[in-house]
């Protein structure tokens, strides 16, 4: 939280564009977009990627993320208004009205469906299912402590989506796309446990579920370590299935170092460096893994 009450990773200003960007935490797009592009890179071995196709993938991902985050803000607006960490967000403060939020989410959903249709029939058929799934995350903290993994899979489908956008068909081997989705699910789920740490007291008071509430901070952090360890294993399996080379594994190795650093920063009872772990390390992991795959593809 900044000195003026704003959350981190937000833009300064009060224009409608800035308010919408902050409404969905636009800078957080960096967390999962590289994994969608990872799917594109792997798919490019089977099907040529055009600039049009790449642009549609980025647009579709951005729209889907806007729908997911926008719907989450709408669903949680009353909770956000009571939570000291989130009560300065756009809906609780009135910087955006509920009508403005719904209009933007509806337009983003329509644009996502249109983009999916422009890509290929398979993407268009799967697009409504994807929208329902990523939006449903907003209610998971009401009934399961494992909401972190639902969020993870909501991001994790980005890798198969990027692949399917290019090829229009399932992968060979068949397990490649599920493993790619699982890697992101575990990675995102692990760092979402960290993100739940500051809200432990509020979540308990509101009877919301999380691993931090269920297990306590120390055990929840341990589970996050297990999830991140499994994520690294699945990233290696994904590289094997995709036939990726040395540059990709260099990227994964750098990702390992970043995640290890992240876990050094966050300790039970000491969240002073949580932003550095969440916004620093995690923002780089997806980038270095994607860049490793891209360099490998260019060099092959």
C-alpha cells in the first residue's frame, strides 16, 4: 500500500482510462501473458505464426483477464469496502460506478468472444467455457481453502490457449498441454498463498477460506514451497514434451533462483518484503521461462 492509500502496481491519475487500468491491476498481466506466449512459441513448431495471429492472442488474453479481474472486483465489492487493504479500490471509493464496471466487463467479454472466433473454431467453442471458469474463481473463497489452485488454473489455461490459438488442434503428445497448464497452476497457486497472508485476520473475521486461514501462515508457506517445487518439475516435463532445448532450461533455472529468492523474502510474521516477492520475483519468472523458449525456438 502506498502512502496515498493506493495499492502497489497502480497508475497515478484520475482519467477514466487510468481508473479502468487500476480496476483490473493491468500491470499484473505480466504474470501470465508470457505463459500464453509460451504456448504460441511451442505451437510455432507445427504451424507458422503470423503477426495477426499473435496480435489476436495478446488481445484475447488481455480481454479474458479484464473479465476475470473485473468480475472479481464486482463480486467482492462489499468485502473490499470492509478490508483495509482493498477499501481504496475503484468500486469501494466510487471512482468507478457499478454500472461502469459491468459495462467494461461485458464489452471485454464480447471482444474476447469475437477474438476467439477470429482465431479458429476450436477457440471459439471453448471461449464461453473459459469465461465461466475464470469468473467463477471470484466465489471460491466462500467455500474452499484451495481457491489458490482455482486461480492458478484460471491463469494456467493460458498456455494451452496460446497453443490452440495457433494450431486449432490438440497437442502431440496429448499430455503436453495439461502439463503446461499444471505448471502455471502450481506456480500461481503457490504465490497466491503469499498474497493471502496479509488478509488472514480479515478472512477469518469474514469466514472466508484460504490455506493461510486453514493451516496458519507457517504451514501455508510450506505448502506454497511444495507447489512451487512441483511447478518446476512440470516445467521440465513440459520442455521435454515440447522438445525444447538448452535455452529453455536456462530460463527455468533462472526461474528456480527467483522462486528461491522469493521464499527467502517471505517469513511467517514478517511480510515487510512481500511486495518484492510478489511483484518482483513472480513478475520475472514467467518472463525468463518464456524468453528461454523463444531463444531456443529462434536458434533451432
